[in-house]
C-alpha cells in the first residue's frame, strides 16, 4: 500500500505542479446552492429515489423475518434469502441493458415498479400460502432493486438536472464574480 501526500504538501513534484493540483479552499456560496437544492427537479428526483429506497431497505431487513415465519431454521432461512437477490441481480442487469439499448428510462422504471407492486401486494394479500409468499419476495426484490439504478441514471442524465448538479459543484465560484 502506498500513502501519497496531499497536493498542498507534495513530495516528488515541482512547486508549479503542486499549485496546479492543489484544491482551492473557498467557502461554499449559500444562495446558489439553496436555489439548486430547492428546485422542483431536485425535489422530484429525491422523492422518486426515496420511493424506492424505503421498500428496498424494508425488504433487506425483513425478508429473513418473513422467511423465518415459514417455519424454517435460522440457517435454512439465511440460505433461502439468497435466491431472490440472485434473481434480482439478473433482472436488474436485463432492465439496465434494455434501458441503455432503448435510450429510454421512463418505461424501464414503470415496469420494475409494477413488478415490485405485484410482489408487495401478493405479500400483503396472501396469508398462509408460503410458496406464493416466497414467490412474491422474488417479485418485490426484483422490481425494487431494478428500478433504483434506472432512476439514478435518469435523474443524472436529464439535461436540466445535470445543469443543476453542475451548479451545485460550481456554486462556490458565484461569490467571486
């Protein structure tokens, strides 16, 4: 492992190179940053992502509990919690690939959303049928974890959103002009 020194305290590079790579320490301008953060696009993007993060973490924390309620041992429960993740990975890769090939995001958010909705609805509606509930876990996790990366890509590649994100990173330059 190599630990390099900071650009402000270099060893082995010239003073000119050090000034070139050394970060500028300026205070962050509050007004442009605030305008960016409270924009409707940033807020909408945050709620879209939050709408998937909550069920994703809910699944991650409660899937073993749901599977354990089927009457399995702790070891068997852990083993049975893996296949839904594996299926979710394959589904997410397919959604991402087709979304990139189609150069379209909206439908590739809606499709996994409907899959997740079917999974969570089945979990809520079916009582006592452990096979149906276990199958619903596959749908829920596949839908939720497939839509989240597409939402992030959609939000970040949106032209207006990119302008807003650039303005956040450049906000510290505003007060100098």
